[in-house]
C-alpha cells in the first residue's frame, strides 16, 4: 500500500508538472489563434497520455526506492531475513507490479500514446488553420509544397505542386 500511495503521488506530480510546462508554453498562443476554452481543455486532456512514457518509469523508480528505503528504515528486511525469507520473496510483489507496469507501458506505447500524439497534432493544426482561414484564402491554408506519394501497389508515383491539408485539396497533380 505504501508503494502504491507514493507511486500515484509521484506520477500525479510529474504529470502535473509536465502539464504546467505545456500550458505555460502554449496556452496564450492557442488563445491568440481564437481557440475556445473547451477546445483548449480538450487538447490538454488528449495530450496527457503522451506524457506517460516520461513520467511512468520515473514514478516507478522513485516509488520503489521509497518502499525499499522504508523497509530498510524500519528494519523489516532484518526481520524477514531472520525469519528465513529470501530477498526475492520479500520483494516479489514489487517485482511483479514493476513487470506489469512495464508491460502496460509497452502496450500504451503501441496503442494509446500514438493516438494521443496524432490527435493532439490534429487539434493544434485545426486551431492554427482555423485562425489562418479567417485572413487567407481557404486553399492557401495548411499548404505543403512539392508533395509526392509512391503508390507501389498500383506502380504509380504521384506528384503535387501544392496540397492544402486544411481543405484536403491538391493542385498541380501529375501521375507517373
């Protein structure tokens, strides 16, 4: 229980610090682009899982060090060893939870975190492009120049002089 309390405390503190840094860095920019408060809160809510690969390992390390230090400080290791228990038997619950969290982080890196990063990027682009669309022509918003796509399945190479990600419209398309 002590390990779990410290783990969630450290994880919450680290996620909170990362969120504060992100809000400090980009909140004013999003307001300048005319984003609503609800859109900004949705952006930050979707962004939270992308902080887990940084926060989770550090929270595991700090909480394990705290739990083992607490066992040592209270001489519980001595009592367990005097009772004939091995070090692995004393720490097996910590090893199991650490292994489960490692597998969980691996699964998050394969599914939730890429979604979070892509969705965050999409919301940020929508905010920026909506602001640009107020002053520029719609076809000139979110433009990528000299775009190419190699469609190996159909043995074709696509070239576009200009592609608007905002309107999803291509200009100057040639297919080879």
